[in-house]
C-alpha cells in the first residue's frame, strides 16, 4: 500500500460515519465532566483532612492519615471512571451510576447537617450525573446498542430481511 492510499484509509476511518465505534454523545461527555468534578471535590476534601491531621485538629493522627489516603485513592478511582466515560467504555457505566448514588446520599446528609456549601453542590452534581448517564444516547453508547435510524431514513435489510 502506498502512502497516499494509507493516508486516505486513515482519513476515512477518522470520519464519524465510517468508524466502527459509536459516536460519543454530548450527554456522555457531560457525565464524564460531572464525574471529574466529583473526583476533584473528593480530592479537595482529602487534602483538607490531611491539613487538619498535620495541624493536630484531627481526632486521632492515624485515622486522619488513613482518611486522607483513602480520599486520595478514591479521587484517583473517580478520575479513572471519568476517563472511561469520556472514552465511552462500557465498564464505566456501573461505577459512574454508583458514584452518583453515593454523592446524592452524602449530599443529603451534608444538607441535613447544615453544610449547604458542600451538600447542595453534591446533590446537584449527582442529579446532573444521573440525568446525563440515563438519557438514551448515553445508554446506547455505554451498552453498544445501535442508534435508531433518523426520521425518514430506512435501515438496510440484513441477511435475513432480504
């Protein structure tokens, strides 16, 4: 294969209609952004716990260190899930939905504890994350289902439909 035909094949493969992979819908990108914001929030909370531990304001130094390390590991895991969503990886759907459930529950507890500064954003992000993950385009992208044909467009009959 010469260089021109190889370049042409690469260009055709990069066009949205010609790749074998489904296009990533905007709603899935929104879900990835929500997940990344939640990862950043967990990282900030872990850093604050570390600062409190180092300044002696933690109940016990060992528990403060453990909480900080667990928080950092959780933030890394959430960032990994966000990257999976951004790439429309099927495995990322369940952990992303569980993240939204957990964030919503924690947000409700924070609101009940009069911590509106952390609770309200957590609940809003959880609701936005659920919505972005559960709209049909996101579900299709994460389950591998083909998109329905556009209005007025007929699909080609398969081998059995001829």
